[in-house]
């Protein structure tokens, strides 16, 4: 893991642990923005009328729908900023649907003398022992939702995003 990646992971952990205390001064453009929890309508592709299974097993049908609807097309700024933004909004809607504390965080990074801007999407499920010394633990799940220029990104990193979203859904079922 590079120093830059370690710094990013540490920043994510700090955000999850204490978002109210976070003072971000990361790279030039980092900012953390809370995303509102206005009860969003379920996304059209999830509106089959069926409730989520009320057990703690993966919903393969939902995972396949998520792949097809969100992660089967290129999601890069160079290919289509609209597709990337569409995926971002759908992920945020899913976070809010799962009642996660939802944040976005803008950042910039330099690669090959080119400044690239991005947005981290952060969903926090406060655990039962949040802020309880000695009992407060953090589980960090992560995946990126963008792709290289023209790749549909099924395995870079659509599969990681689908798994991350499904694990979030299962945490909600388990903890509620």
C-alpha cells in the first residue's frame, strides 16, 4: 500500500469514527459534505414490489440487477461524466435507502503531472457501541465506482461496488 493510499484509508477511518470532529485539509480541494436523508424513492430497477429478504443471505437477484443497472458501462470522466454521475447518485440513493449517515468528499490527486479530481462516497452505519471506549470497533468496506476510459468496469471495480452495497444491506438487516 502506498503512503497516499494509507493516508486515504486513515482519513476514511477518522471520518467514520468522528465525522463531527473532522477538519479536512487534505490535498487542495478536500471537503466533506453531509448528504441529506430525504426519504428517496427506491430506484426504478429496485421497485419490483418485493421486499428485501429478511434474512442475512446475499440477494443474488438484487446483486445482478445492480450490476446491470449501475456497473455494466464505463464510468470515467473521459468517456462519460453523465454515466459516472449517474452511478454516483444511485450509490448515494442506496446509502440513504439503507439509512446510512451519508457524506461526499471531494479530493484531487496528481498522477503523471496531471491533477485528477474525484469524489469519495462515504456511508456510515453507526454501530451499537459507537463512541463506547473499548467496545467501539470499525469495519471499513471500500471500492471505487469509476473505471478506466472505455472499460465497462465489471471487474474494475463493479464487482467490488456490488459486494460493498450488498454487505451494507446485510449489515442493516442484521443490526435492525
